[in-house]
C-alpha cells in the first residue's frame, strides 16, 4: 500500500465517521427529547423542596426521564455514538450554563426566602436547557478541525 492509497483510506474512514456523527447527532433534536429531558432536570431540582419519600420519588422520576429520553434518542437514530466523536467544548459550556442558572437562581431564591426555591431553580435550568440544547448539540457534532 502506497501513500496515496493510505491517504484515500484515511479520508474514507473520516468521511464514514462524520456520516455516523451526523446520523446520531441530528441538527434539530426532536421536541420530545428536548422537553422530556428538561422536565427531568426540573424534577431533579424540584425534589429539593420536598423531604422523605416524595423527595426520593421525584429524584427517581427525574433521573428516569433523563436516562429514558437519552436511550430513546439513541434508539430512534439507530446509532450508538461514542463520545470521542463529539467536540467537548460546546457540551461543557452548555452544562456550565445550565448549572449556573440552577445554582444562581436557586441561591438567590433561597437567600430571599422564596418558597419552592428548588422548583424555581429547576424551571430556570430547564429554560436554559431548552434554549441551548439544540445549538450545543449542533456545535458538538461539527467536524473537528484536522489541523
């Protein structure tokens, strides 16, 4: 195998990897995924307003919603995407924005003695999730610069 054949083979491998990323990482995520995962996030945060078994039940429901929507998205695309295929910076910025919204709003609400501060913080995080999920996912799936 000479250098030309090797270069063509590597280009073919890269093209197939990008095709897989595009298939598993749709430009527009389904609404059921975006809103379902945002609801799961809101439930997890809202569980902090409760105690005892209702707290555990809401935490379990929120976690199930997050994991279930992720599994359903993977099943609907038919591709199991390896995380090394994605760019991490957009996903890290997205996660940071959601956490800043939840912690910032929750801390402010708690400081002002607002009832249901966890629920309000969860709703703020869910709004950031809904607004930023699509662009973050799109940016994470863009091909890496080979240079």
